[in-house]
C-alpha cells in the first residue's frame, strides 16, 4: 500500500507535465512531434485548459485532500454496498445503509456475515448466491460530525438521506412508494427490504414486516424473487433434538454422517490409534502453539467480534503469538494437549482492512507450511475455525472425502483423509460477549464431539457456551434497563433455549412460568442463574446474603429480587434438574455393557452419585464440562446486590476477570459516548496532536449510583464524587497545554515540578447540572500516579515522543494490551511506570 500523500492541483500538474514532454524530459516521447501538435492547438496553457475540461468535477474535488492506505470511517456515515459479479461486468446490485461507526458496521457486521456465507438478509443472500464470484464494495454517501450523535435531529436527517439514496439507486421494493398510490408496483433490483424511515422512531408491526418481506417477490431478478420464499423457510426454528450425552451418541452421529458402517469402523480405529510426528524438526520455523503430539488441533481464522463492538480496529501484522486463545484455555486445553495455528501464520486477531489485501501469491506461500504441519502433527481431529481456515486446509488436502455431520440439528462439514478427520466449525470469540449463544452452542458441541470421540478427558467443552450465555443475559438486562427491546419467551434466542434444555428447563411452559413468576424473562433468567445448584468443592466458597439491603437503598435502580418470586424460581429449577438427573440415570443404566475401561463403564462408576448442575454428563470426564456456576457467583450476586442490574456497573469486565479473560471495554455504551479516548490507546491521542487545542472531548458518566465515578484521558483520571450533580451525565473536557517553559496556572498534576512536562497540562471540565446551570472548573490532582501519566500525555500530545523513548524516561507511564507491545516493551503490557510512584 502507498504512503499518505496529498492529491495535487491538476491544472499545475498538467501544465508541468506538458512542459516536460515538450522539453523531452520524459522517456518514450518524441519531443518534436509533441511540440508541434501542442503548438498547433494553442500552446501549453490552451492545451491544459482543454484537457481539464475532460476531467469530471468530482475528480477535481479531490485536489488538496490527503490520500492514504487507511482512511478512517470513524464518523456517522451513510454508505452503499455495491455488489458486483466477476462473471458479468454489467451485473450489479445495490444496498444503502447508515451507521454511527462505519468500521463497526462494515468490519464487525457485514464482513463477518459475508465471510460466514450468512443468508440472514437479502444483501447477504445475494452475495451468497454468487458462489464466491460476487464482491461487496462499500462507498461513502454522506458523513456527519461526531457531535451530532446525541442530537435528536441526527436520526431523522439520516433516515431521510437513506430514503433519498434508496430512491436514487432504486434499491427499495415499494416501501418508499406513496401510500395514496395503492396500485403502484415497484420492480426493483435493489437489496433494501425495509423502509429506513422506521429506524429509531417506529416499532415494527407485523403488518409492516409482511409488507416489506413481500416486496422482493415482484422483482425482475429471479434470485431476489426467490428471497420471498427462501427467507421465511430459512428462519424456521432449529429442531431441538436431544443433546448427545454419551460417547455412543457421538459415535452414532459420525456413523450417520459417513453413511457406511465399515467406513465408520475404519475411521474410529484410525482416530483412536496413536500417531507420532515423523520429523517434528521440520516445523521449527513455522509459527504454532501447543504440541505436535496432541490428538486434537485448531486451525484458526479470525476472532469473531460482536456487532456492537466498540474497540478500535487493530493490525495483525506485528508479530506472531504462541499464546493459546482464551476460549481454548478456558476449555481446559494447554500447551501439552492441543495444537493451534493461524491460517495465515500471523497473530490471532479480529478482522481488519489488512485482511483483504492478500494476493493469490501470499495465499500460495502459506500452503507449504500448512502441508508440513499436516504431515508432521499427530492430531487425529482438526477443527477448522472459520471460513478461510477451512478453505486453505481443504486446498492442500489430497484425496479427501466430504460429509455432513449433524449434532442436535447443527450441521458441520467434515473431511476425512488417511491421517485424520477435519471439521469446519464456527470462529472463536474475541471476547466473552462477542458471539451469540447459538454460535457458542455450535462451537461447544463440536468440541464436545471431538473430545468424546477421541476419549480425551479433563476438558470443559461447554465453557464457551456458558460464558457466552451469562454475557448475553447481562447484556440483555442492561439493554432493557436502558429502554431497549424487552425479551420474551416468544423471541428468546435459540442458543439460550438449547442451554435451558440441557439444564432440564427447556420446555416453553417452563420458560413462560419463569417469565410470569419474575415479571420479565430477563429477570427470571438472572434468578435462574443464581438458583442453579452448585457443585460441592473441596474449598467452600463463602456465601453472600442473596438479598442484601444495599440493593434496595440505591437511587435510580430497580428493586432487588422479590424473595417470594426467587424461592418459586429456585423450587422450579431444582425440580426440573432432579427430573433431568433421574432420566439421565435411567438411560445410563439401560446402556449395554462394554469392555473394561470403556467410556460407558467409567460413566457407570460415577453413576451411583447424583451429580449436580455443573453437568458431569460426559463419559470419562474427570472435571465439569463448562465454567462452574460458582465461578460466576460473585458476578451474579453483584447483579442482585446492585438492584437487579445497574447499567452503570461494568459487570462484563467482572465476568471476564472471573473466567481469566482480560478486557478493556464495556459490553455496551450509552448513545453518543466518545470511544477510543478513555485511556486505551496512544495511537488515538497521537492523531489528535494537531487539533486538541481547538477541540472539546465529550464523555458520558453514569447517573444514580452511590460510588465515585471517573473518566480518563490517556489514563489521567477526572473524578466525580457520588453526590455531584452532573445533569444528564454529559461531560466536556478541553485539554490545555502551555508552551514549553511555562507552568499552567491551573495545572492538573499539582505535585508536578517545573521539570515535569505535566506542569504545562490542565483539564478544563464543563457540564450542565440538573437545574440548567453550566458548571465549569479545572480538574486538580495531587497524587503521584496521575502526575507520571500526565507526563506521558504531554510527551505524546505536545512533544511527539515515541514510546521507546518514553519507556527510558523516568517518571512516566505506558500501557499496552497483552501481546500488542512493540519489541522490547513487553514489560509495559497491562500498564507500568518507569519510576515507582
């Protein structure tokens, strides 16, 4: 990619080029012929004017603009997805949309969905129908400033603009026709189904949905017409088949997939026979994690992120990492019992624009290392987590056969060759809240299948599912507290239903009863999480009062759980769990006797003891299959003690900590909150060097809580006592830095000496309180830690000191995410001072 440069003035450049041609200074020109022709047509200036008339005005509009390989779409924008097909240069389809953050919508939603071959929308469906020959090209249609996000007028303007462009490109199917023209029929080739005018203002009625979904049936495009039939059939609920429990269940699923009993016996014999690397030294120069001796392996694509992800995109082109991703570690895998590598041998990361500049040559260069690893590793099952991982492994396989494996209604492509079984499965999540419960269930089921077939013990395959379930419930609770859609039994996520079914509480009648008892389904699910039985452990976990008084003393927080309702939920849960355990034991006792030491015999050895809800339901397992509920007890208790769920408390970070996952963000933000400037990235602040003096930075602080709140600018905290009236919570901060050698009269770090760069720094804070009065003041902090952080902030903003130099300077502070630090600065991962404060 090219470096950043400024688009030149075309008139002066054209004139300069003509003069160079006349002078014979450019290779390949005949100076005499060019000079004569140019003079015959009026000379340099006249020819320049005639040439400029041929250039469109929109191209001339680029003059003076900076061009680089990464143009940030970090403002509210409208966009068009221009879909093309390499088989026909005249074929194209268009989709128009709008979003607050384009990189989030395009990279976190559209790109992931397209790579997964999603058919959840007409836009994705048309791309999927291209069978790999179609491409989505995103074009910016309009842009708004960041400070309009909190403006009620913003959404209306964006809706109108989107409607205008839907009409311009004719992408709608009658939803923008006048309602007084009932006979008008729109025959469109576009990909917009619903009218944009409903966004943010209108609750979608059933009639409106039916009308919108019927529109594509009138399209001249046969594929778009088929969408009217395909969409409803594709959205049918997954049949809730019984979840496999015993090894024989998974063996039966594999035998059904292969369709041949003799082939099945051969495959099972191969999978359960030992194999050792022939020449492991051949893999010394290939980046991978874990052991070549492991029986199971993962080939990873990208880390899936939530559509609501608000972390800035990060490059994957730094250095490779040998760390096992947290979902794999959470399942109980470690360096000795698993093999992991990345499809492009870079770092495991979420998608970035860099992922889409790979050439065929670069992809071909990866095939050699893949062949080497496949030839030398002992893995009997390889899980291909993501589309590109599956594609490149399939490309290097020779003589493999493809089948479809069905596990409780979820279907997986599997490949088999003379060495092992390959299973195409979903991507690993980047964070606990990154994937929905259905995605997590699909991932957990295939891990359970693999470990069961191979007879691997001490693994918790449902770790990802449970952590995702809890994260989903807490996110939904937060949304509902902030006025979002209230979830009911009718629209409960399929993954949640499957999880409840495994707990013995999956019947619709049971879920409705929980919803009725608790008053809302999400409150009932939180009660259920708290009511699930705990496994007895050697070290007892201290019990906390289920209904502490503090939960009822907080302002602006809903009341805590009702004691009577909670007891009813607890009784229902325990009854259903007992019934489930009884059915399990009955089935276990009916299994045919096996040879000694088989999985079924091992299971019988533990059948005398009725196990608890942590699901020790897999044959041969010595540990529970998922994160134990007691590991999440502090988090769930916190939700209760804070009055059901206070949206201002970052419970998701607590969840991440409880599961051993480090994170730096909340699951959701209030609309209008500035992101990327809360102390997470020096890169963001370095980009502000030229503009910060004339700019205010907007932040949102939580309301109605009893503890001290704070915001931070490059880790420099600005605190708001619990009793401070901050109005609607909107805070504006202006950064002031005096010239070198001058101490700011309202210096932020009051303990700064004249030698400290922080002596030049001040933060001017303003907000409007609940009475409508504007409050203005300078933040002051006497502590040493903020002083060192402020020194670094001035180094970045005013002095442009590089991180390597800051690390060598006393009285400074640096912070890098794990695995993201430059070479030699690994000691600053997680944050560290150059001098002890």
